[in-house]
């Protein structure tokens, strides 16, 4: 997750091809969310009792951002100027 968080900060996700987002980034995020879901009943058992909600919020946020760029890709400045 730290790599994807840094990628979001530097707008890497916005410029990644759709197939990379859907085949690499989204499955990685979904794996983290599945792991978090297995600790939903008792978040204190996750990672020694630290970081459950931080990881949950970050993974949910990055999933939403990734799916947003799949649905609505960012236009480049060059194509925006042509219009």
C-alpha cells in the first residue's frame, strides 16, 4: 500500500494505463481489503493491534481513486488544447 499511496501523491495512478490499474493496482488493493475484512470482528488482532482503521481508510480511498481513473481517464493537456 505505501507504493500506491506514493503513486497517488505523485499522480502516477492518473497517468497509468487502464489495464495496469485494473490488472495490478486494483487486485492489490482488494487483497488488502480482504485481509482487513478477515479482522473486522476484532480489529485489535490486525498487525499487532495497530493500523487497522488507517489501512482500511487508505485502501478504500485508493480503490475509489483507481476506479475513478478507469471510468474517467485524465485528458492530457495537448488533447485539451485541441478542443
